[in-house]
């Protein structure tokens, strides 16, 4: 687990920069962050438009690339929001 204080941002451009500079040795990346950056990021790179990623929301995007620097449109594969859970 690597904590990056730079991810404490509401800016999707900063979020994109941080992700695109990740080591290509990292195959899977889990990002916890703030809205509006998260919603804007998943709408820019995912294949499903989402009005709002709520607190504790989960969105999985698969990118067909071997390098984070070449991250372009991905495929949204899973969306789980708190309202979807039967708790």
C-alpha cells in the first residue's frame, strides 16, 4: 500500500497526472479519492457515464494498455454504490 497525499484533491487533471506517472510494474491500481475528481475521472476514461460517484462508491475500469502514460478510454466493468447493497 502506498499513500500519496497528492491524491487529496478535487481536481481530475491532478488525479490523471498522478495515475499516468505510476510505475508500469503496477498492474492493478486502487484509488481512493474525493469527488468531483473521481466522478470526472471515471466519466473521462470509463465507458459508462455516471452522474455522481457517491461516498464509498466503487467503479472499476479496465484499460487495454501496458503503460499508465498511454491511458486512454477504458471499459467500465463494475459499479457498486452504497444504495446497491442490502445492508
